[in-house]
């Protein structure tokens, strides 16, 4: 039994608090919001609360919806999360709906550019959970990556910077790195996915090869960013992306079926937060020291 799985079965207050953040989708919503913050810092845009709220609200709604839609599979793959969803899932979905509608109303009333695009995350969520596309190899991973790649794109649209080259680069990076992370995430679901006939990379090639492929892909992505920065295509601060890719490469090598929710829900799903914090520190904190 792994350290992470053991920690979920204790009365450790810190572990229980982290589990609540993971299962309630508050952590993943904060992670998505962190991608918006990171985009603003990288592209040198002012950090404003409204686009951050929109990202948080949409993510909270989409993931709360997916948790209920995937409840049957989660009972096999993630029983702790399924138990949490059975108790609080509808309440969290209701909260997500309220925030999603509030974000939509604000966007419509203020005439924010690209307002109809706010429906795209819902469309992706439906495709992911109800249409059956996730049974096709790599499709669900790409859907996850594309959905997250819409965050930098949406930031660019909100600030009137799309299709700026920097926005496109950040969106492409986020799409690629989240697709890789989604493949790693499938390792924990290998038993349930196999029984349900869902084709994933771990089901097809096994966990060991999935770890190697994911780590290699993340390392290649990081190297690509390093080359682009070294060529002075973008500012040096973009080199922080290589650290992000390195983080993903490292945890990919440690992803096993027996890792618990604190590995797959915190170690994996918190990297966007550290990414944003690193950028804020470099851009705003260190110059002030």
C-alpha cells in the first residue's frame, strides 16, 4: 500500500482537508484558475478577478457534472471519491450550476467578446461523459487537454489578445501537457476501464510503458520550450514551463495503480498552482526584494 493511499485512511487533519479539496473539485477549479493567472503573467496582462471567477465557475460546474456522470465507474476505480459524491455530489453540482449561470449572465450582460464560447466546456463535458467518445483510444485524453487549452484561449479573447502568438503558444503547451497528465491519470482507472471496454493507453500497453511514454513526452515538451526560449522567440520567463513539464515527467514515473487520491488528486492536479505561483514570484515578488 502506498504512502498516499495510507494517508487517506487516517484521521490526519491535513490529509482529510486535502481530500476534501480534491473530492469537492475546489482544488481542480483552483488549478484551472491558476492556468488563467499563469497566462496573464506570461503574456503581460493585468490580473483581474472577473476572468478568474469565470474560469473557476466553469471548472466547478463541469467537474461536478462529470463526477455524477462517472459515478458508476468511480465506484470501481475511485471508491472514496464515489462515496463523497454520493453524499455531496448534487449539492456541489447545484453550486456549480449557480456559478456557471452567474458567469454566463455576467458575460452576456457586459458584452464580453466570445461570450458564446462559454458553452464549449459544457459541450466537451457532454462528449466526455455521455456520448461515449471516451471509449476511443486517446480521445478522452485529448478532450481533457483541449478543454484546458481553452483557458489561455479564453483569456486571450477576454483581453482582446487572441490570436496573439504568445496566447497560442501557451494554449498549445497547456493542451499538450494536460493531455499527457490525463494519460497518466488513466493508470489508476485501468481495472475499471478494462472491464467497461474503454480503450486507454494503460489498458493497451500497460502501466509501465505508459509511465515511460508519458515521461518521455513531457520531457520532449519541456525541451521544445527550452529551445524556443533559447532562440529568443519568447521572454525568458517562459522557461518556467520547462519546470512544469519536468514536474509532470517526474510524477509520471511514480504513477502506479495503488497510489491513492492524494497522489492522483493532489500531486498530479496541483501542478498548475505551483506553476502560477512560480511565475508570480519571478514577475512580482523577486523584483521587489
